[in-house]
């Protein structure tokens, strides 16, 4: 099997990992509140249970990323992290007490931290021009999981039997179901996942690697931002050097310090406090904060104004899932023709327009049931339309403006910022479902802020010029 086939199978496996994460969310979310009630948990335990998963992923993401950057492999990290998913879902199945249920989500969230290693691997294994499209496809896989997850609930809710000392019912069955799926995924990863080297463009095997410009012949210096200071330079490795170079990178303890210790001369402040990086991390936070706030708001809103029950909400979420999936694949196509920063700008404009629409027509709805429902549908449609544009472009840009050899750690930091947003978003919206002007007004203010930041930093939101030159020369050769 050649590297191209291994690469495709590896990407397929990554898609399955993200799809399973979406399925897990979709099968557990509808029943966890009732499950907690049966265990005599107070209402605030619902928020704790949902936030626990994000919290542990927030903490472990950078650690897994650090691990992958040092060892240059991700397969063993994925196999290890999946053990936490298996254990956490089995604990959820056991139930027993509200505290065990809370711990189960904490443990399962540790497994989600491996996403930083996966994004770091994707960055090192893709060319910049194809990266946004691949990221879009991977993100769409999670949306597919969110879409098909409710279908599994149709048979899980029928479960009513005992498995040894354990009771299997519609509340515990999601735990054992996801436990089995994650166990099956372990075999898929063993059989179909490889830490493949980058695949070149048609001009021959070329891998662009990032090197520090040296002040002298021996000493490396860290990344600096000003024109007067040393900056990153890049060099292309020709096809007959690729195999040797790649095998060297795969060795955890290679004698070259840049390989054995990618964090030599690394400075977090110089890496993450640069203008373009701050803008992209802010976009990550605001996008997920607004998304989770809207997810928290929408169910009470549909119940209050439209009397939607479980069937109505399920149908609404299914249609939303279809729209988001189509949006990701549209962005996948668009990213081949338009720069990432342009895609980001379009997404922010759409999200801002959606928020303004909701402020005008949803905070104090008038005009009868038909018009109110139409206004609600348009608002939700616009919100979901902008999501793939912002999500894909900011991840792709972030992978290009941060150092490649510490990409796992950088992606961990990015995902931790997103994890913090998914914790704070529901907390913000949960207390303001009866005061939409304040809730939506804050969301619009955040969108206006990141839009202005993007406009002011637009020239810096691009791939470093040295990398572009290296790829252009490769295509020309």
C-alpha cells in the first residue's frame, strides 16, 4: 500500500473519529437531564455535566498537542485517548450516583483532547492550498454524527433489560452504546491509521519545513515579530530527500535538536500574542460562544412562541444539521477559489446580519404565528449559514500563521479557547432566555468587535510569504 492510499485511509479514520464525537453528543444530550433527575441530582448538575466534558478537553488538549509535537506521531495518542472515551462512557452506563455521572463526563472529555494532535497531524500532512477543504470535510463529519445520532436514539429508547448486575434502559443505554462504538474504533485506528508523511503536489514530492533564521552558523533564534528581528524562513526538501527527512522526523529521539525538541527557543508569548494569532483566537472564542448560546436559547424560544415538542425540535435540529453539512461542503469548494481571510470576512458579515435580524424580529415578535415562525426560520438559517465560513477559515488560517513543528500544542491552545467558550456560552444564555435584548445585544457586540479586528488585521491574515514562494516555485518546477 503506497503513501497516497494510507493517507486517504487515515483521513477516513479521522472522519470517523469526529463523526463518533458528534454521535456521542447527540445520543447523550436528549436523556442526560432525565437521567440526572432519576439520580436525584439538583438542576445545576445539568450544566455541570455538560460543562465537565468541555473542561477536561480544555485542559488536556494542549498536553496531547505537546506530546504529538515531541514524538511526531499521533496514532498512539489516539489509541490512548480513546481509552478515556471508553471508560467514561462505561461509567455513564453504570450510573449509580449523580457524582459518578459527573465524573463520567469528565473522563470522557479527556479523550476529546486528542483533537489537538489530530489537527496538528492534518497541518503537517497537507499542503496549505488543500488544508481548508480537508478541515471542512472533517468538521462536516461531526455534523453528520450530530444528524444521525438521534436515529440511534429511536432504538436505544426501547432498551429495557439487564446485563449482569447492570440495568440497560433508555437512560443508561447511550453509555454502553458509545462504549462499544469507541471500542470498535480502536480496531479501525489500528488497521487504517498511519502517521503518513506529507504527499506532494504533481511536481514531485516536496515538503516545506519551517526553520529558524540563524544569527550565526550554529545558534538558532526564536520567532520574532518586527522587521528588525529574525523571522521564520522556509526551505523545500526535494523528492529524493523526502524519505530521509520524513524518517528523521518520525524518530522521537533524533539527534537533531529541532526534531527531538521542537520547543527549543519556543516562546508562547511570541507565538500567541502576535496580532494575527490574537485575531484568530478571538474569532474562535466568539464563534463558539455565540453558537452554544444560541443552542441554549433556541429550545426555550420554540417552546414559548411556537409550542414545539420533542418531534418539532428534532425535525428542526435535523434540518439545521443538513444545512450546516451543506455549508461545510460549500466552503470546501469555495476555499479552492478564494483566500481564507476572504471566507472569514464573509462569514462574519453573515453572522452579524443574522444577529441584527434576530434582534429586530425575535426579541419582541409581532405579526402573528406565520410571520413569527418565518422570522425565526430566517434568523436560524442565517446564523447557521455563517458558521461554516468562520469555523473553517479561522482553523485553516491559524494552522498557517503558527509554527508547523509546534502545531499540535498550538491547536491545543486554540481548542482550549474554544472549550472555554462552550462553557461560558450556555451559562450566559441560560440566565437570559427571558431577556433576549441583552443576550443578543452582547453577541452582536462581540461580532462587531471581531469584524473590526479582522478588517484592521486583514493584511496579516495570510500564509507567510516565504511559504507561498516555496509552494509557487514547487508548482512551477
